[in-house]
C-alpha cells in the first residue's frame, strides 16, 4: 500500500515536471528570439552609422527606416536611429551646400565671360530687374529691319520680340521653319503693354513679345538650328514670311545660352537656401 502511494506521488511530480518543461521552453525561446532581434536591430544601427561615416546617406536612411519596420519592439535602437537620422540629414544638407557653392563658383565664372556679349539695360522707373541685351543686335535698334530680337532678364527669363514694319498685319503669332519643313510656332499673344503698334507718316510698326509659355519652343528651335537657313513667318490677318537674318539667329542663340545659365544659377541658389533652412531647423530641434 505504501509503495502504491509513493508511486502515485512520483508520477504526479513527473507530470508536473512535464507541464513545466514546455513553459520553460517557450520562455527560453522567447528570450533567445528577443535577444536575437535586438542583436539584429543593433546590426542595422551599426551599419547605418558606418554608411553615415562613408557619406552614403541613402543607405544610412534605408538602414534606419528598416529598424522600425523589422524590429518594432527594439525601442532603444529605434530611438537611437531617430537621433542618427537627424545626423544624416544634417550631413546631407551640408554636402548639398558644398556642391551648390562649387557649382555656383563655376557658373559665375562662365557668366562673367558670357556677359561680355551683352549690354545691361534697366529703366528704374518701371523695371524692378534689368535686361541683358545682345550687343550684336541691340534692343534699341531701329525698326527698319523685319526680324526677331531677344533679351534675358536678371532672373534668367528670356523673351523674343517680333518686329514688323509695313502694312498693318496685326500679327500675334510667329513661326520659324527649316528647309525640310521642321518648325516651331508660338502661341497667340494678346495685346498688352509689351505688345504694341504705332504708325508714322510713312509706315506702320508692330512689336509683339513672346515669353514663357507663349514662346512655345521657338527660342530653343532657333538655338538648335542656328547654323541652318531659317524662315520667319508673321501670322495675323494674313501671313508674311521672310528669311531670318543671321544676326537674329546669333543673338537669340546667345540669349538662350545666357537664360539657361542664369536659370541654373537661380536653381542652385534656391537649393542652397533650402538646405541652409533645413540645417537651421534641425539645429533648433536638437536644442529643444
């Protein structure tokens, strides 16, 4: 009888032991799993730091973003990743500023050379910014020649003006074409203060300005085919077509190059200012 009781007690203890084993196994597995995850999160963080030191900012940001997605319970690494991300953004913007400064230096040297072909014109009474006018075909030239003239303002915005003398055509469009039929045609422009018609005792003059969207690729077309014969059509009540003079082609090509350079400079200045503002913001967040 005593032996039976002892056996029963032994088996009860053994059953309890077997019940405890799975629990211990699950707990130990969870511990190992969590510690493994933390180790992996630490690895990602270390790789992000290494990428930052190597100036590989895209990889650094990718590694930091992956920590939160892959290891959502690794709070310590997530917080450290946030701080590291601020360092990455700071370094990235410092690099952008250095690049902009380098390119601005190069572009300003090119600008200085290019401006030798232009005259600066500004009437302070009605112009906030001045215009660069090609010396080869000045903006204030006489109206004796039917043609195109061009200028670029200080911000890089280019415009073309069509000059037509003779009968009243009331033109509001122009078309430039090559011998093979390729062409570019402006959009119609409405009458405003920059487009005007006037008459003298002998003739009528029409000056129409095309800029921005109204240009519709005419300036670029002339620049592309500046070495080829081009025809210019004034389109209004009827169409008048002439050969585009070589001086007009050269002046417009020079203006197009200057416009491209000035717009690049304006873009670089904007990007530099943007990076400086972001650095200022990041520094203010760091001190909060």
